[in-house]
C-alpha cells in the first residue's frame, strides 16, 4: 500500500466517497449518542482518506463516514485522519470494500447498495462481485434489485428505528422491489395487514393483486383506449419487461403467457373506459340493457368510480339473476362488468325474489302483477329524483341524532367511501375528525363527499323500469332517512304522475263480479 501519514484535517476538506454503502440515520438514538461522545472525547479512531484526484487541497474519504458526519454534527472543525498520498483507484476501492462492505453489521439496505456498487464496478458480472463479498451471484443480484427497485418511502420507513417492518428480510424486500413505486407505497399504508406476513404470504398477496395481461378484455395492442398511456403491449410496467425479477422461466412464450400488469391504477382506468364504450354500443341495439356481475363485487380489488356507477346504475350480482336463452320469455340483455366474460353480452332473467313482478306464469297478468309493475315504474322515478337530491345535500342537512362525527364515521364503516383506504390521508382525516386541526370542517366535508357516492350505490338501478329491485327500494328508504327526505311523499307524487290506466276500472269491476260469482257458486 502507498505511503500513509497521520494528520489532523479540516472536516470541510474531506469529500465523502460515492462507493460507500453505509446509510447514516442522523436522527437515530445511536447516532445522537455517538455525537455526544465526540463532543466529550473527540474522534479516537482516525478516518482514512486519499488526495482527491480533481479538487486541489481536498481529500476523498475512503473509510469513516459515520465519524465524519458525527464530528460535523458535534461542531468539530477538525478530525484525525490517515492520509494516503499515492493511492490508485483500485487500491482505494479495495480499502473501501475492506472497511465498509465486509462488515457484519450492515443492514439489508446497506448490503443492497454495496451489491449495486460492486455490480457497476464489475460491469454487471455478478460472479466477480460475489467473489469480492464472499457471497453467491444470486445473493448479489437479489440485493442489487432491492437497491434499484425499492421506493424512497420504503427506504425511509426501513431506516427508521421504530419501523413496523423491522422483521422484513431481504426476500420480503425483493418481492416489493419488483413493483412500481406507487404500488409499493400503497403497501406501506396497508401495514397492519402485511407487517407480520411470511415471504410466501406476501408473494401470494402481490401476485393475486396483479392482472394477467392475457386476461384483458380489450385489445392489448390498442393505443387509443387510453391515449395518454398507450397500449398494454408496449408498456414498460409489465413483469415480462424484467422477467428475471418475476419468474424462473427461460422460454420466451412462457414468459409472455405469464405476463402481468404492474400498474393497477392504469388497468382499472382501462377497464372502465372499455366497459363504458361497450355499454354505449350495446345500448344502441339493446335499450333495456342490464348491468351484471358474474362474481361478487366485494372480490374486486378497487371500487368502480362514481362516474362509472352513475352511467351504469345498479349492478346486479349473480344471486339476483340467472342465465337464459335469448328467445325465452322475459329474457333480458345484460353486459358483464365484473367477473368471467367481462364486457360481453349475455341474456338473463331476473330471479323472482329480487323484484316484485318480474315473473309470472303464462296467460294474462293478474291485477296484482299489473299493480306491482306500476309501482315499480313509480319507484324507478323516485330513485332518479332521490339521486339528484342526494347530490345537493350538504353535511348540515343529514339527520344524525348523535354526535355528527360519530355518525359520519358510522356511515363510512357501513357504506364505505368513494376513495379506497389507500387514497385517504389517515393522519389528516383522524386529526380533523377529532378537531385537532384548523381545517377540521374541510376534512368533515371531504369525508361526507366521499360517502355520498356510496350512499347512491345503495339504490341506483338502470334496468327495466317495471322490474325495480326490492333491495334498491329498501336502500332508497334508508338513504332518505339519512338525508331527511320524505320518500313516501316522493312516491305519492310519482303515483300522481304515473296514474292507473282508466281501463283498469273496468278490469277491477269485472274481477269483482267474477269473484262474487265464485263465492255464490261455492255457497250453493
């Protein structure tokens, strides 16, 4: 090794080395205690530096960055150093490795940074990098992927002494690092669900949340569906772009078949745009188009947007309808918006218990059936008017006998909110509801605006007007109570606007005469 001299240097003359993988948390208890120690006794172990190759009278730090940073924090102007005046780049790198890379107390983030530095040094040769650290090439590659892929929010979280993810291993972080940063950050918000997960459980959760590109209902080569993002086939946020992070597959066709979308928000946008275009086209041919789901909606990873729900109205779940042939009596055209056959046309029949008068056995409809259909038309109008009323309702108009904040929280739990929990600012919302912030009123208003669309979903319906579902009517009555609206008066108005046909008077009198005749005949 080149000649070395012990000197006292000015801390301002020492420039940190970019090849040092150590991560210093200047706010940690251990570091603050170290600063206090330096204030008392100074730095006892010298740092190692060499003459800077480009800056005159400056020195490049090779080892001891924590001591240098702590000295500055302690207000020290100088620091003891071992200075190498004639050291080439290779020798300097070897010293940095020996002092910083081969320590046993490196964190996963520091190991990952070290692996990335070595891979770059050896131009991607994982075997050469592995030989330096005494690890396997796979170990080097995994940690380099963590360094390159992990979001800043996760880095900050893991660097915190009180992180709830302190039990996460490199295998956990390697799984997270495969995802786009926005998806990773949402996982942090979901900490209560994932902090104790095993590697296998986390892998299953992430894989389940991603969609197979081959399962897209739309043409993945279509770059006009969402012009601002382009086609799926050319998107960089797919697992096949970096197959080494996702699969052990080497066959190109197998990788393509297993290709997954890594941008769930973009996927959801495309789903809605595609479905709305399909609904628009199908309604031209089938004005009475019904909106259905073939799988439970609670299995959907994210809720449909308010705009989508407004356009579609009530989405009938699989328990509310049955498949039918097109030519069957009472068959209705329907489009699937969730589940198998998404975006496709089906023919269905509404199950009897869902609606008042959707089925009857052949022949003339009875007066009871006709009245049920007439009431269904009236309720259909009531639902449309209630939706318009709900849009204008403000927080001061809602009927909550108990504390308003408690009432809002209860509604959020019972009905949900427009935004996913990932999108809500927990701290701001909680402190606002407790009245701890100046903008508490604004927080309450925002929460109410997020609840309103979910209330509308309790009664929205867009099917045949003579088959308004009973559950939509029940939902409307519940919402009407919440917003202090007299729904019975609304129904009475609808009854006036949609009155009984005059011909029914004759039918009723005939039915009465037939009923009387039957009674007399039975009495004889």
